[in-house]
């Protein structure tokens, strides 16, 4: 599918972005301050951004803040037929992306814009619409190339299986540069529904004030979001507008799946457990709510238009194999250098790297991983990539981890606090999710490879860092500062200290 032209002077690009105005006066976005923006107004504001970018197609880096300006900037790039590269606002990790891919324009806070004079420096394939980081946590310059068809197909599939309606309203509980958070925006725009903007976390009272004030119906979260919901007394409160809770970004324990399903039945909301990767635009599978009690260990069935198969894996158990996905939402391929932006489709199916089983009803259960990556707080961390980053920093270290956090082993003589600060800066993880310990030697398997399981257990048994000493804490701000790795002032809040929904 190439760029869609819709009449003289009309917007071009992805369908749900190009067709904004057809929803007229319906509320599209409720901004952080409660200001409402209609679909017609959103289209006009996005067209202003497109006009400022110019008629020639460009690579546009967008700092995707969770507010109306961030949404307008992104949609303006799409409506102008440009290629959007989404990054987090004020994220030092974007430096590698900028250095590698040299965007033609940058849109920052408040819709500030800088545009390279003389047109684009890139050969951009006509199908290319969006670039996202493969592992939005390690700052890798390797990007996923997503097409107009990818975005439209996945938005339509999500809207279909969730049964989204024009009177639905989502909330930005996840960052927009994160493929899951972005898919929430896409799928709601596709049906003319609304999105409520907030930078707050689900533990903040102001988050729930927005939910109740603006009639939020749909809440998306990663496993950590659900952990926070459980700790913050969500089960004891009633928010009558909520009708859908969706979960992806890592495995939710089967007992928790059942518990949230049962709570939903009591409170009138459905729980959808989902599975996806950036390389599949966002979603590949979903677990129908009715299966949550019977199959809480499963990620569900393929999204509409998609299908799964198992590829043989040596040494796998009976009926197990690598999960392979096919569908119109599978990426065009990767981009590791500017020349790759001119490529067309280089992959036809997605080998997920997950070991799985598929039953006779097409229900998929993930039983393990074939590759060395983990998902922590919904962010995919490539463990060898962290090792390589540390090596370039001049530090010999080994990174291990699981979906609860990372462990970094360094040899005696290396400052653990310095290594930990470096890893935090390059992964975007909260400090509580990263532990560093000095070791005399790294345990290895008989074949010479690092014994990552044994190393992780050893690190958890005895982490030797100053950070794990119990400090004296005399205020809530000081506690948040320690957990978030910042230096608080008396007036600081969770958000101003760098906290977010992940």
C-alpha cells in the first residue's frame, strides 16, 4: 500500500490519520489540563504541522510527549506523508538515533520545530510510515520499519477484537513512543473514539480524577502497571466508566490473570491479555476474556488477519517450536543505516524468538525464549546489547536478567555505582530494577558460554553495592528520589522526578 491521496488539498498518509475530520465535532483528545479537542480541530492542527514541514517528504523525529502537542506532532507528520521517528521527550538515548539516521526535521516540546534546509537527505520508500526502536530500552540505532498498511491493519484488528466504539475513551497510561501505548492511540482514532492525556502514573490520585472526570472506558497496562494497581487499592475503588482493561508487554502470572478477570466480572469490566512485538506493529495475539479463567497461562489466538505456526527447534519438547507470525502488520524489515530507509519489504513473516505450543483451537502458550532478551517493566532489553554498550564504555561486564530486573556482574576493581548509573541511563529502567555486583569470576557452562541462570541466582543471593544499604529517608520526596535515582527538591512530584507508567 502506498501513500493514500484523498482529494485536492486533502491529507495523505495512514487512513486513521488522514480521515480525522470525518468524525467532525466528536472529542478526539482531552489534554492534560482538561481542554477538549475535536476531531475537526485535531485535523486542522495536524495540518498546520504538516504545512510547516513542507511538501517534500522527510524523515521527522518526533518527541512523543503524552499530551495534545505530542499527538498533533505525530499526526502532522503522518498527514503530511512524512516518515515519523518517535522518541521519548528529552531522552539522552536518542543521540545514537540522531547520529545514525540524521532526521530531516525535529519536532519537540510545544510543537517547536527545526527543519533542514534544502529538502530531505534521505531516499524514503513510499510504503514507509513509521520508525520505532526495536528495544525501546537500549538506545539501539536499529529501527523497525513500519508501513502505512502495517499501521492501518493493526489498528483495525485491535479495534475489532476489543469491540472498540466511538463512545470509548482511552487514557495515556503508557508512553506514546512505546508501541503498545501508540497502538492505543491508533485503534481509538480508527473508530472515532477519544483519548485522555496524562503524564501521571496509576498510583497518582490525579490519574483517577481524570478517569472519572472524563469517563475513561479503556485502560492499558504492562505487568508492572497491574502490580501498581493491586498495591494502590484499585480493587477497593469503583470507577464505573471502565469497561476494558488490556495487558501486554510481558507475562502476567496466571493467578493474577484469574484474579483480575474475577474482579472485572464483579466490577463490570473485561480483561484482555495480549501478546505482541514492535516488529508486528503492536499486537499478534489476544486472549478472549471468557478464556482467562480456563487458560490464564496462554497469550490467546491470532489477531484478525494474522496466523501462527511453529518452526522446529532442536531439543524442544513435544509439540513445541519457535512461534512464527504472519499477517499484514508484520514490519517491512529493520533499518540499521540511512540507506535502509529506501528498502521495501525484506521480511514476510516474523520469527518471534519465543518457544511456544499451539492447541487445536489455535490458542498459543509461550513456554520459553530462544533469544537473550527479557521484558522488564514492559521494555524489551537485549542482554548482549547491554554487554556491548558496557564494553564500548570500557567496562568488562556481563548482563543477566529476567522479567523482574537486570543483574550486572563486574570484576573486582570496577565501581558498581558507576556501572549502575551507566546502565540506568542507557536502558531507561528505574533504579530498583537494576542491581550491580562485583564478582571474582563469571560462572560458565561446560561449552564455555556464560551460565546466565547460575549468575543471576548468585547475584540475587549477594549483591554487593552501596545502593543496597538501607539509607535514612525522612520524606516521601526522598524515598521517590532514591527509587527513581534523582535528587528531589521539596516541591518535586513523582512525575517531575522522572516517574512514569512503566
